[in-house]
């Protein structure tokens, strides 16, 4: 699902007037989440999931067009692990569509 598809679905669910209003609310959520992740390494939303900030070491990258192998830069990534309630809700909605 693309972000635009999610925003359209969210717009329909909250009965927003337009796409722009729904996008603004989704962006507010993501901005707040990213600010919290700057301070904390892990954010737990009960029964929904866990957002975690992890460090990734540099890796060897081989591209056939390059003569030598290069190395990626070490960076931090955000991982999401779904909670029980979210998994059940997604599986339930998937059964209804079939």
C-alpha cells in the first residue's frame, strides 16, 4: 500500500473534507513519532506495535560496473514490529476481502 492509498483510506474512515486535511493529520503523527524517536530508542504503542531505532553497520557493496567494491555508510534505521491486536485486525480484514 502506498502512502497516498493509505491517506485516501484514512480520509474515508474519518470522513475528512479533502485529501489535504487527511494528509496533514497523518504527517502530524509521523512528525511526532520521529521527534520522539530522536530522544528515545524505542516507542511502544500498546496492542498496536513497537517502533525501534537501530544502528546498521557499514556493509560491503559490489556493483559490477565499479572496478572495486565500495562500502556503505553506517546509519540508523527505524524498524516496526506489529502488536497482537494490529495483526489480528489485519488478518480479519483480509478474510473479509476474499
